[in-house]
C-alpha cells in the first residue's frame, strides 16, 4: 500500500519549537475543515423536525448510519498513522455534505415516506457519517501533534471549531431549506471552493508507521492498548449517550416548552454548541495547567446535574433556560476533547487509531440513544422531556465512576 507522505511536504513540528507560517496556515485550514464537516453533519436532526418524520424511524436511521460508519474509525485511524492523513481528510470533507441532498425527498413527500425513500435517506446519512469517520481520526491526531504542553489547548480549539459548526448547522440548514424552497444542495458551491484550499494548503505533520493495513493488524494493535483506552472509552460512551440523545431531540424539547419556533429550529442548539465552542479551549488550558483528572471530573459532575436542569426545567424562564443550556454545553461538551487528549497522551504511537476508538466506537455505541429516546416517545408514550430524563442516567453513572475510579 503506497503512502502519500511524500506529497505532504510538511515541516516537522518539534516539541517546544517555533511554529512556522505553513504550520499555522495548515492548522487554520484544519479547524475550518472540521467546522464544515460537523456543520453539514447536523442536517438530519433538523430535517426530521421540519418534515415531521416518525421519531423512532428517524432515530433508528440516524443511529444505524453512525454505527456503521463510526465503527470504521479505528481502521481509518490505522491507515492515517501509515501516512494517509491528508488523503483521508480530503475524502472526508468531500463525503460529509451528502445530507444536503435530502431536499429532493422533502420536495417529494410520497417518495420520502416510502420504503425506497427511507432506504435512500439512510444511504445519505451513512455517506455523510462515513465522511465524518474518514476525517476525524486523521484530523484529530494532526491537531494533537506538536508541543505536548499545548496539546490540550490545541485539541480544545480543534473540537471547538467542530462544535461551532454543529452550533450553526441546524440554523443554516433550516434557513437554507426555506429560502431555497427545499434546495439545500446549493451549499455544495462554497464547499467545492473550500476543497481547493484544503488540497493546496492543508499540510498535516508527516507520519508513516510501518506495517500492513488489515483487520488482523487492527485487532493486534488494539490489543496492545485496550487496557489503557477502556476506562476512557467507557466514560466517553456513557456521557456521549446522554449528549447525543439531547442533541437529537432538542428541537422537539424546545417546541414542547412552548418557546418560539426560531429556538426550536436551530436557535437553542446554537446556544448549546456555542457553550462548548467557547468553553472547550478554556477548559483544555485549565487541564494543561491544573491536571486533566480534576477538570474532567468537574465537567462530568456539573454536566450531569445541568442535563436534568435543562431537560426537566419546563418552568424556567426562557432566558435562564438558555443560560443553563449554554453552561451545560460547555461542561458536558468539553468531556470529549479532554478524554481524547488524555488517550493521545497515553498511546502516543497509535494516536490516530486511538482517536478513532474514542471518537468512532464510542459515538457509535452512544448513537443508540437516539433510537431509544425515539422509541420512548412513540411506543411508551413519554413526553420528550421525560424520555430524555431516562437517557440522562448514563451521564450520572459516568460522573460517579469518574469520582470513584482512579486511573492513569
């Protein structure tokens, strides 16, 4: 398997050394690409709300797409560690906007609600999530390279750019979907232009581990690091299940509160993700200074409490509700980058693959929460708030486990 390391022409990043203009430009392109990938990844959540798609079916399709795509992340991470970072990131940016083609189903309701329509929409979701799976292990490991003293802060900026994209994704799609009369595919025009910038200016640090790329190699290499990753992975799965469930059902929760439609169609999600985007770099810096464990435990504890405040706070004034939502997004949303930076520290020689496990397999398992919360609403008859409250239990378990269990 031929690598493309020679084409990257990247200057090595030395720990504690000066940062060159090429490295700075590449990092800016990297976080911009992360913004786009995570922005377009939010389309299904608001599309199912706008078109009133059955929640259980919508959750099952979303979970299925994530599970199938994200379980490939460690394999893509192993490929990235063998010199294919840039190629994987380019492919990811190209595939991620696939859900912008959902407008063709919105314009044809009969097709959208048919078996063929559901199958086709699932394929678009899968293609988009596959793009995300291709992009994230290579991109996150590239963001974490360099000075280890700034790793948490850089990872915080990287995650924050993705969170900013997620924050704006629902609002952008909602407005674009309405303004263009259900033709959101127009967004491909600026994305194609950005692809040229990615192609010419993205120069991640070169990395080329030796060894074959195969499923057998993947399992062998995972076996050598699984004892270090498992505790962090479990925390990621537990907290992620609550987070993903709230993300999925937030538009319906806001509508159930009786808040104005603008908050349900992306406004509240913008507040939540803005909290993550702004607080993740600050908490990353705090972890670099005061230690990762106390900051991670604090995020898990405060996040678990605020989850229930947000989900069950029907009587809170809208302004106060949004303040709590912002802080919740900052605390719970920062758990991911903290845990990923920690795992990269523990297994620095398999950074991309370890990132794939933390971002891929963890989110794949967590995605089952979208199907469960949809079934609780449709089949059990719970309100959106009470269904989400049940999905808050994993966040409580994660917080308690983080306090009681000590690791590396």
